[in-house]
């Protein structure tokens, strides 16, 4: 069995006009030497339709992921009269992120950072257990490419029909009609993709009406145009090139995988020699592989998995469905191409059974990733539940650090920003605590009470005064703590700061 954890070096093939060779395996040649090409023109790949367990799983995941993406901006969530009712909204104008009942403020960006860390650890976990399963089933490039191939197959036919149309040199009305129909459908998908994206950043129904009536902001039209063009190009023309050349993950996945990682592979000890090979012609009994090319014809990356694990393979497992179907037709056991681990090779070559899947998945590396992923998730949930609905920041005014009043008192000035996360206006009361005798005053009011509007912040200037001759007035620095209390809920918050005396 080929080493499943390493990219197999495949012998370069000279580029020949009219011969279908994947561009990442093709080299230019001349009369004197063969040198690897820096770039070889892409040879279009036309995967054949296949049915099976993995293809069905990909259909289900495609429907779920596309459904989530396109429909989420239209889900409503009642937060009160003063807040948006869109369930998921990135409100850049007010610097806020809404996710159903959760509201993330700018100072709480650590939640976003924590989610990104969890996403990274999740990717490490799935890769160490099942190889590039993310790439094969849930990556946006894979999902949209699957959708574009579905449209292409619906318009132009299955693999053979698309190949004939591609090789047809004459540009007749039928070819123009089929290509135009396909491209128009691709553009509509691209427009829906860009449209769905901008709906996440403002109220979806209102923006949809503005887009139709041409009253939307130019940024919205520009964003939709850019995403339409990139979706059309990436899903319709670039396809596997994005995975091979643009995505960095294939080049770092080996660090996440080991000999127990389950990934798509070919059991060469069972399949070789192939039916039409020279060894069979010389009298060696043929293996199970009949060299039907079904696994190659269904591969969206255009590779031959029988040559070993390759950088271009996204482990979508469509080759497994194709091979299993062919094995059933010729009366051979399924699993010639299958999810397998390198550690099972010796046992299987000796005729033994592979280890249970759970033994490959539950091992120290995957349990470590799972533990780290869970730990970060628990911390985020804990932080979410203990966060306060009121908050404050305190910024001492440094120029000047203090002012001497006419009666000899020393006054320090602070800019206090009060944050009210409730859906209605609240009255806040400010106070201070310190071991030294200090007095607090608010600018613009004779009381220590201030009203903060619903779901917003309010900047209040605060004065702290030390009487003439008192210890705080004479000392260089005096510690103090400013408090804010929600008079309705009795919830409190504080920030520590210092008072600067005249001996500084």
C-alpha cells in the first residue's frame, strides 16, 4: 500500500496537445530536455455522475450549508423596539454583532477570537482523525463547485456529453445555447451568493427593497458584483486549481496527520496486478482492479487515487462510491478503495481485518485536540454567562493631571464611558470608594445620577476632589475605585484608578 500520509511523487508526463493530462502533472518538453513548467494551462475536468453513500452525504451537507448561508439573514429575532430584529447581524454602523439572543460589543471581541481558535482546533481535530474531510464535504469552494457541476450536468449532460461538447470545434447554435444557459445560471448563483453576503450586514428586507429600487448604497452593489464575479470564476472555471494552488491547507495537512489517520486510499495488495497489465499477460493472476477508470472519471480533482495519496486529493470519497458500485457488478467484495489507515497495512496484507474505526479516532492526538477545543468552548460559555449588562471605562484626563481650585482643593478629571446593554434606558448612579477622603461630582448635574439610553454608551465627565490640606491633596498618588450601579436591577460594576495630588 502506498504511504497514505505523504504526497506521492508522480512521474511527470510531457504535455501533449489534445491529450487529457491534469495540469499539475504536466511538464513542457523539448528535443533536448524535460523541465517542470512553472505553469501549465488548466485541462478541464468533467466528473461523471455517481451514486452511493458518500455522494448522498455530500448532497445532504450541500443542502444544509447552502440553506444556512442563504436563509439565515431572513430569520427574525425579537429584541425589543430599539434593537434590530434580524437574528444574525453584523452591525458595522453601530459596531455590534447580533447572534440570536447573544449581542457582542466591540470590547468583547475576545468572543470572536475564541470562536476562531475553536474553528482552528476543530480543523486540526477532523484532519487528524479523517484527513481532509473538511475539504471534501464542507469547504465553501467544494460546496459551490458541487453546485456548479450539478448545474453543468443538468444543462449539458453527464461526463461523455460534456466531453463531446468541449471537444467540438464548431461553434454552432446548440453549443452557444448550452454554454449561455449554463453561464447565466452560474451568474444567478453568484448574484445570490453576493446578495446573501451583504444581507448579513444590514436589515435584509430593507436592503432587498433598496437593491430592487436602485436606492442601495454603492458599497452594496460593489460587494455583490465582486462576489458574483469571484463565485462565477472560482466555481465555474478555477475549481480544482483553487484547492491545488491557492489554498494553503494541502501543504500543511501532513503535520496534522499520522499513521492512524483515516483517509481515502487504494488497497493495492488486493487490486494489483490490474486486469490489463503486463504481469497478467505474463501469467500472474489478476487482482480485483479491472482498470475501468471509474474512480478517475468521478474525481472532481481529476486524479487517480490508485497512484497513492496526492496533494490534490480532497478525500471526498466519490471514488469509493464508484469503485464499490463496480465491485458489486463484477461480484467482488467492496472496499478496494476505502477509508483506511497506514497502520492497518501490515495486518491487512497478512489477511487480517482492519482495526475498528473508533480505535483510529480515539487516540492521544485527537483526544488532546478535543480537550483543547472543549476547554476553549467552556471558557467562552462561562464568560458569556458571567458578563455584566452594565459596564464602564475610566480614562483620567492627563492635561493637566490636576487643577488647584480657589479654595486650595485639588481636583482630578476623568472621562467615564457608561455602557447600558439593556433594551431600555436605565438610570445609573456613580460613586467612589477610597481609604482617603475624596469627593465626587458629575459635570452637568447636581446629582450623582445619569440616564444612559437603551443599548448604547454615554460619556460622562467626572470630577474627584480632595480638600485643601488633606492627605490625598498632598500625596503624589492615591488609589480609588469608581463604581456604577443600575438603580433598577441593583447590578454594579467598577474600575480602579488613581488620584493625583500636587506633590507629583
